[in-house]
C-alpha cells in the first residue's frame, strides 16, 4: 500500500463517522484491494464506502448477485494475491457458511464482516443484536478452527479490521469480524492515524519453485503460491495432500490436514487472543462482556466501584478462540460472574465451560433491538453483592 | 499413451482419470487441450476453475495450470474474483449442467449480464452424474432418472438461449459428436473479449444412457447426431417440430463492453497519484 496515497486521501486527525465506515477505512489502511458484497442492513454502508473509496487506492469493488457469490469472489481474488473482504449481516452470513469452510480448508486469507442484526430469519432487520456468537464459531460444517474478533466502539472498528487482515494474512485463513448494527450505525469521533503507525502484515509467498511445491504442508503455515506466477497450483476444498492433490481415501491424510489447520491457531493462541480487563486484581464480582454490550458493562462496574463494590470488568476483543485460561484463572478469585449480551445467552455458555461450579453465573440478556443499559448491568451487580 | 500429443498439458502423476468408460469428459478435455495448443497459449497464462461434479473433474486436477476446484455451483463466482485480479490471464470454467445451470444458475446469468471476460465450458450430460443419476434442470421431458422413476415431468432449461439473452458476448452449443466445431468454438471462446459460453452436450452412458435406452457411448453419440438440428434450420421450424431436438451452432457472437475493463477505467479516472 502506497502510504503517501493514504496520507493524501485521509490525512491523520479526528473524524466523525459510523462504525461501518470505520471498518471500510480500516480495510483500506490494511491494504484491502478487493471487495465483493451484496446489500444488507445494517452492513450496506461498508459496501457503499468501499465502492466510493477503493478505486481511489487502485482497488476493486464488485457487487455480486448474492452473498454466496460475494464470498466466492473474494476467495478467488485472494488467490490472485489481492487482500479481499466482504461484509454482510445475519441472513447473508448464513449463506456464506459453506464457503467459509472452503476458505478454511484451502487456507485462503479473507476477511468476513458480520454486522449482526436481530434474528432468527429476517427478524428485526434494522436492529442490532449479538446472536451470531456461535454461528461465527460453528456456522460451517465439520471440524474447523475459527478466529472471530469483535469491536466495541467506532474507533475499534477501524483497528479491529486492520487486525483481521493481519491475522488472515499471517495464518492463511478467513477472519470474522463480529460487529453489530448498533456500533455499525453509531457515529463517534475517531482518530485516523498516519499510515506509518499502522502495522500491515503481508502473506508469505514462495521464494522459489521448490517452496511452491507444498502449498498445504511442510510448514505449519505454508507459503501461498498465488495464481498467475507459473506455479501450477492446485487448490481444492476436498481433503488434499501437502501438494494440494486430492486424497479423500487415506484416513491419515485427512487427519493430518485437519489437525494442522487447528494447530496453526492453537499454537499461536497467545498471540491471537486479545482482551481488555479493568479492576480484576481484587474483583469479587466479574462482568464479562463483548461488543456493543461492553460499554454499559464498564459504566456499571465504574458505578459499583464508586460505591465500594469490588466489581471487575472483562471484555473479549477476540471471541474465538475463547480466552479460556484467563477466564478460568479469574473465576477462581470471584464469587459471581455477570455476562451481559444482546441475545438469550451465548457467550455465557462458553464462560460456563471454564468456571467452577461454586461461582454464580448470571446472564443479563436482552433481545428486541434495544441495547443493554448500564442500569441493567448495575442492578445485576447489586443483586449478588 | 506416451504418444498422445496433449500429454504435456496434463498432470501426468494423477492419471489415469476417474472418468467412466465412454464418458464424454475425455473428449472435452482432449478438445480443450487441442484448443490451447492451436492457440499457442502458455498454460502459465491459464487459470482453470471448476465446481463439483464429474464434469468439474475434467480440468481439475488433470489440466496442468493453476486450478481452483471450488464448491458446488460457484465456480463462476470464484472466477469473477480471479479475473479481476488477473485480467491478463485466460480464466476458464469447466463444469457440469447441474453445477453451472442448476445450483449455480444465478451466477451464470449474472456473469453473462456483466459480460466478464471468462470462458465457460458447460458440459451438459442431462443429469446429476456424480451423485448417481438424479434429474437435473437439463433432463429431457419424460426421461427416466433415479429421482424421476415415472419419467421427468419438468421441462429442460435452454441454457445457451438463456445465456445469450442474459448478455454474453459469445454462445455456442455443440455435442461431443461434433468435435471439430467444438474445437473451433472453444478457441473462439478463449479469445473472445467478454463472457463466452460453450455448451457441450455430452454423453453419460452410465447414469443417463442406460436408463433411457441408450446403452453405450456410441449409442448416445449416434442419438446426438440424429437429433441435432443446425441453428439456421431450427429457426424455420415450429416449437413442436423442435421438441426433443438438440439445436447446435453459434447462438451469439458480438462485441460488448467488458466488465473488468470498465472496472479499470473507473480506477484510472479516480486513482489518486500522490507523487
Ligand atoms: C451444496 C452441495 N449440494 C450438493 C452436493 C452434491 N453433489 C455433488 S456433485 C452433484 C451433481 C453434479 O451434477 P453436474 O454438475 O450436472 O455434473 P456431472 O456429475 O453430471 O458431470 C451434486 C448434487 C454438493 N457437493 N454440494
């Protein structure tokens, strides 16, 4: 990415914009050069911003006929070496699941944004929700790893998107951004940095023909012999050997491949999984939240603290893989864990797997499209004091 | 086998192919390789994309080029991203009728409408072959398949006419019994700027023929020849006369604005040059 182009187009400084727009600008700062998508509320502003801005940096916007085609097109573009992204909401995210699995199996770096809205089905199309926590983890079939990250503010939409591109390039896999309709449409002040301040990671390419011979093995994260360079790369979503050649009959070939796909994430979990915590040192009551529900959670914790209640705050930035070790450790010191989220209890299921039975686990769950208030979280804290 | 001139275009380590005896897929692979050879295309300039099905196996993994074997029905959508990224390469999709015109029919229509510079070889064997011979959107009315044991009550889609109407630059239909016309059309499709479709009516004696009194590949080829009507002649025939016939020929051959060129025009118009 030409830094001087970015500097000229988007001079560093404070801007006032929507979360969706911040995601688009984050993508451009990360070097995204190809976007394919299909309109859907509350994600359309990402497409609109990309359609307007991408050509200015020499990138391509293609509006596809549906979300299945959109994710297919970005996978194809990624194999030509272009950093690629699509964005959608619940219904479209459901349609993309088969090809998310394809991108995992073929180790294709792509970024998929799900600006979550109220479901199931068309649900409340214009209302935000956090109901896709598990779809982001287990939406596609078969054993597979997943990385999903979730922004809690407009500013974070920008940086989360850069992280997503860097993770996808580094680990050669699809990265899911779980935003939501409230943050996507909310306007906040954000600081656009100088491109110099942005770390941008590029995928590893083979340095010679020899390195291009094992696109799906050899190393834990093999170099990617992109198309058009004369490598005669073969890519298939069927079980394949390290060379890329299909072998669906040898049990050990499948075992080795799928275990390696997991291992490349497992082995780098420390580097991938990020969170934010406050007042956890002496906390007796821990509020664990994510995405749009994190802000009211923090407000409630601050209020409780001002009243001398030993409340702590934990926010997942990475929702998958789950910060299991940290949650497990913190849970040993607390009496109760409160989990506010805009669904009927999804993150809480994951939390439950890693805490002892003697910890009280309380969900603050709200659906219907109205965000959780700090009052609601505060009341839950008061109940367990 | 070592004398086969087209062997140099194939990944020899994965031969022999998985095709059944008498499958039309071999003819398509052979003619495609000959087209590449006659045009003098360097396989390094080819990207082959296919979906899922027996016909999707024609290029993948056998053809020695970059090959992307995608999900069922979606190869044209994958190819769209590839063509945008590699506008100077030949991007070719070879896949089945179920794949491209059934589950993936929407992508076929819209790629033709966009007129993106992709060459599609759609191998129409009237059936979902790989899954064991179920009815397809191309199965003739009345034909027996494993899921139409009492005869097909649906009408087949006229793929070539539909794609021509949708906006493609080039559309032709031939059968595997017309290898020289097929070769000519595949060469044209490869060199044509814009969306090009070659529909190949191909024999599947195993899943289609045997259930429909066409026991062997030669039986099927004879049936193709007997039932084929050149487009010019067909235009003078009534729908009733054309019932059950295979209309062959070039349906469209025209110049039309191409999608990726237009995309790049936009970039040239607004690209910010900071230096
Ligand atoms: C989403 C999805 N649905 C169904 C299948 C199963 N399937 C595999 S091949 C095939 C049919 C292929 O038919 P066609 O494209 O006509 O190719 P042929 O095998 O006849 O050459 C189907 C339905 C699949 N792989 N993926």
